[in-house]
C-alpha cells in the first residue's frame, strides 16, 4: 500500500478570471480533492497580462515585475488554501503551478511556450517545494507542450468499458478521448470562453456572460459563423494547440462586418465554440461527453453541445465524480506528484513529443 501524500495545484487559465488553488491527497493511483480556494487577479495586473498575451510590446523591467507579481499572487492563494483547510506547509509535499501563459508558439521555427509566475518566490514565501514550467520539456522533445491534462483525465475518468470524451472549456477548449482499448487522444479544438468573455467585457463591462444571459437574447448570424468556422487552424490535424496568440481581439474584429448587434455576436460566438468542439469530436460510437471548466456553467453551450452531438450523453465531470471547477488545478497537483516521483507527465500521443518525459522545474524552499 503506497503512502498518501498531499499536493497543491494552482491554475490561472487563459481567461485570466482568477486563481484556483486545490489541495489533493494521492497514493499515486487515486486522487482525492480535499479543499479549494479561489482568488481574483488584481484588475491592473489582469489588464497588463491580457495585453502581453495579445502581443503588446513590453520592457524587460515590466516583464520581470509581472513574473514577480504573479508569483506573489500564487503564494497568497496557497496561504489562503492552507488556512481554509487547517493544513501546515510541512504537510504538503509540493505545489504544482502551471503559471500564466503569455505566449505559446509550438509550430514556429523556434517553438516555445512561456508561462509567468516565479516559482522561486512561491517556494520561498510558502515554504513548500514548487514545480513549475511543465510545458517546455515536452516541446524540447518535439511536442506541442499542450494539452497536458489528458494524462490526468485518463487517470481519473478512464473507464474499462465506457467511451468518454472529456471537454475542458476554459479560455481555450480542448478534448480528451478515452476509448477503451485505444490510445488516449487529446488536442485543443479552438476558443472556449475566450472570445465570448472578450466581447461581453467590451460591451457590458461584465467579466463574462453569466448564464449566457446576453447570448440568449441574440440570434446566431449564419454568415458570421461561417467566416469564424473557416479559420484554417480548425482543420489542422492533431496534435495541435493554440491560444490568445491566434484567437484574440484582432482576429475577431477581422471577421466582423461592423454592423452586427451586440447580442447577436455573443450568440454567434457561443455557437462557434460549440460547433468547433462538435466538429472535432472523433466519429466514434456515441458515449459520454463530460464537460469541465467554466463552460460547464454556460447553459447555452451545454444545450448546443447536446443538440450538435445527438446520441451523446452530455454532462459535467462533476456528475462523473470529478469537480469540474477544480479539474485543471488538480491536474497540476498530480503533475507535481509525477515530477517528484520521476514519472512521466506527458502523453506523446497527445502532444507529439518523441517520448514520455518527467516534466517541470523544481524550486526548493531552502
């Protein structure tokens, strides 16, 4: 019987809507969520990060300050989580922190993926060994560096008899295909909440379209939807990954005619997210489609996925036993476990790397 160890996972996704921190217990096979905490990202920091991720020029000084500010924010979220769960730093074997992706170019001549959030600062302020920089080893081995969560999806949701497709709808949407007796498939499929959040924020001031209230007052614009779906990246074969470098404000504006009603664009962007996901689900016998991430709270997205994928049982991962809001942070807690035990964290069949590898850079607190 393996000993149970405690890990913390920290995630701030592409949408930059906050920091999620989770505490998990694992013996290497099973993983149990023991507690969670969420913290907002300070508005000015959020705006600076959004600008950077959209290609804004930045000085080396500003770059360094953002790295430190994020490290501080992740450390603060960790300390809040410890307080919430009455745990001590000495009880935690390690923190797995994804960091904030500010640029991802896996298909360029010089491929790289860059996340900010100083792991040294997190370790020093919390007193807990911290693992960061999970993506670049996979990329050094010829992979996309993403998505990394399919390995965790397989761990917690793989079933010996049921076909399951896990759909993570964060800023970007990605899917994991868990088919009994077949290798795991996993890849990004396009924007998740990113463009919907952008449009809603610009036109209402709200961070996101809660309960799809705005989208449900509009109508889908067929011509606009066709232009969005004509994006060449969507037709690329897996492995593939993307981010705000492609699907950003400039990309959206280039597809608009300029006279569309605000609610109609919001409705069309929701349909775009659902249609891009449905289009890239492999043509397998229908099974369970399990949604996690913020998109699982969007009733319009859930309804449209069910309509576009008839025969599939559309539900959330929470209904299958894994909290849909904690899934990604739990994945990076599990990846920290893999790193400290010198076990692979990637699946080459999903990222395109030449081999499995131990991922991440380890920062010790002393």
